[in-house]
């Protein structure tokens, strides 16, 4: 319980919204299940964009919109959403209300953190059966804070958190020397949920079935009964929605990449390699070898087979670097196995102060790297200077490390907290919707600007913006890194003789929602152009419509500044 509570608190402390598009359907589905009683996403129109094209993470086979990802994680966490869903319904709050967006984003973080903290707590129980309680606690800490369990599983509702929990749960039952029929039935249920949640995890479910057949043959039907039922339901769902048995993961053509490059990239590439982000896991890989050479529970050898198959599968995956992420995302599912293998690859090796110190140093390095990802890193490295999908070779660039770029990005702890709290204090609730030009009417005053600046330097100040429109300006959508559609910004542009200088200026999101009549203070720092003379700095309220279009407010403020 202490492991669970401590990690849950730590996971929630950063108050950042870091979700990618992949997790958006999962964060929404529990509300659809509880409020509409179905698995479609028809009521959530706010991520469709202004065109008829749907984003990649949803699918519309007919009249309804469905998640491309599996729905297992959403169904498992749905009980956590009962009170929030009731509150939104009882107060008549629509999903386009900023308050609803706050609740949705907060529940995703809570659900993801809960699943991950549970997996760490259960992992401690499993480790305690294999080693001393001190080592069990230390290794559970490494798993919970020194790996991508922290930066990925606990931060958004990707499928990884449930995969980790299921793999730990499966091991908890199969490590027993003489499991009961009920225990094997529960283990079968866990294996079925694990595959339903992430089909690639069949590389562990299949060895589990073979293990039960080899060591507990009389109980194999107890283990296989529930997987057969759940498998039939999953196949029926996939066939009805996707018209294929494999569902949204049905395109096997993606598994045609060069195997050796993928294996090397997964393990040692500077911007995705497991041993770069979590070097202590070299002893986990060695432990997977050692379980075949020392006395160890039989299940661990079968789990080592699953680990090898998992690495081979993703080594062949065309996009083994896992898209826009921080670190080795495709190793996240198997971190419980690697941590258990540390009992055989690390613990026996730590026999003196020097080896203890080295192991502690590697563990603390992993914690520091994950802390950078949680508190500092954003999506910038994946997008700049060239988007990763256009130049995947950037994952091999030792001169541009994602870890270093994240560290230089600065401390961003708590950045979402004021926005989230502010949503419930505004007298007029903000809506995520397109505003009119009149709605963006404003009065802008600026303080702290010098009259003369040096070209190529920096200029800073504080803009005070008063909403003179009829509707509240939204400053929070809960979409994190992936988009700011319909949010309001302060647009800053340098003008020469009334014409904007190309590529000079900035747009700064408002730090809070602004009801009609409210005033918002927006600090800014802006690069000064390399153009000398009398320039103007224009400040204007804008709303972002999509990735390339915006709506400008009618009341700009222009401040004359001399550039020497």
C-alpha cells in the first residue's frame, strides 16, 4: 500500500498534460460508456477538425466513430469515472466546456497513474517472493521511477500501463509452485485481458499457455476457458467494427523493417535505446539469460522466451522508434519482466561497496532521465528541426540528444495546474468553439518595454489584456502537446512601416481563461530583429483555428521601439 500511494502521489505531482493522439479515445471512452452506454465516440466532435477527415486514431466504418486502439484499458478504468461522469451530467456540462476538458484530462492522468502504481505495488509483492524485502523495495523503486513506467505509462492512457499490470499479475499467479484451479483461471483471465488490450502481448500469453500445459496439464482447461470467451468477443468486435479479425492493429505490412537495425535501435540508439535511458536494464537482459543457468522458477524461463519474441517483433516493426515519444516506448510493456530478471542479473553481482555504488549510480541516472521527461521535456525534439517521421535517422544523432534537449527546455512542473483550477473560478465558463472577431474585442496595455533596444537582443514586458467581447476566451483544451485548436493567444509581430517582418514574432498562450470584463496578465520575451531603425511591436488577441489558420482580434496595440 505504501508503494502504491507513494508512487501515485509522485506520478500526479508534475501537473502536466502530455497525452498524444493515441490516448485521446481511451480517455473519452469511459464517459461514453457511462453516459451513453456505448463504445462509439460520436458525441466527441472536438477532435475531428474543420474538414471531414478524421484523425488517425479513430475509425468510421459506417454511421458511428470508433477508437482505432483497443478498448480494454478504457473498460478497465471505467469504474474510476463514475463520479466525474455523474457530476458532468448532473450539471449539464457539455464536452466542449473547458470544465469538462479539465475533468477529462485529470481523469486520464489519475487513471494512468493508478494502473502504473498498482503494477509497481504488485511487482513488489512478486519480487518479495524471489529476494529480500530490501532488494524487492529497491527494484520496485527502479521500475516505478527509473524507467519509462514513469514518463510513459503513468502520464497518459496508452495501452502500456495495463500491459505492465497484466504481465505482473500473470507472473504473480504462475510463479507459484502449485497454483490452484482458481488461481490458474484468474491467470487465464489476466492473459486474455493483456492480449485484448495490446495484441502484441500474445508473445507472453502463448508461452503462459504452454507453461500451464507443460507443468499443470490437468488445469489447462481452467486457464484457457476465459481467454476463449474473451477472444471470441474480441474477434466479434473487430469483425463488426474493422471488418478484420485483428482490429485496428490489422496491418501486418508494418512489420517488414530491417531486423538488425531495429534491434540495435531498440537497445542502444541515443534517442530511443533502452540502455541509454535505463542503463541498469543491461543487468535485466543478463538476468533473462541467467534464469536458464541457475535455479529459478520455471515460469521465468518461459517469460524470457516472451521477452525475446517481443524484442524481435518490434525489431521488425518499420517504426521501431515509436513515433513521437520520450525514450524507449516499445520496451515499456516488458519492464516488469526486465525488473524481475534483475533479481538474477543484478542482485548476485552486488557483493561489495563498489558494485553497490555502481548499481545505485545507474539507478539514479535512470531516475534523473525520467524526471527530465516528466518535468522538463516537451514534444519539441520530435518535431524540430525536422519532424521525426520525415527524418527517422535523427534517432541515431548523438549530437542532438533528446535527454539534453529536454533538460535545456527548463522546469515545467505545475504548468497545467493554474489553467485547470481557473476553469472553475470564471464567472462565465469558457467553451472550446470558434469565436467571432467581435468576441475577440480587447483592450491591451503593456508594461516594462524599453524605448530603445539592441538589434539581435531580447525585449521583455508584461501585457495586460481585458476581454471586451461577449464570450469567455478559452486557454485550456486538455490536448497537451498535440494541438491548441480554438484556444486564444497573444500574437506579437514586428512591423516596419506597417508591414510585418517575416519570421519575426511569437504567439503566447493566455495563462488562464478570460470571462467578459476580466483582465489577464501575459509576460513575454521576444527576440529583437536584426533590422535597425524605428519599428513597431504589435500585440493582438488571436484564436487558433487549426494548424495553419487563426482569427485576429480587432483591437491591436502598436508600440514604437527604436532598434539600434
